[in-house]
């Protein structure tokens, strides 16, 4: 049998670190402050991205 793993976890490049948006630009903050002023994309971003994205 082969000793090599089926799925390799090495990346050919470094993954960039994501920068946080300013507080007032974060979808979750905007939805919490005034959900009526948010568009559909912002509402979905708050659901999918959670508190930090």
C-alpha cells in the first residue's frame, strides 16, 4: 500500500488574514441598529457571516 495521504493539507501559498470591518460597517451591527434601513444583501451577510463578518 501507499503511505501517502489521500488528501494533502499543505497549501502552495500562505492564506491571507482577513481584516475586520469598522464596527459601523459590519452587517450584524447595522442590522441590530436599524434593520429597516438594511438591504437584502446586508441582511443575508449578517445571517451567513455572523457577528464578525
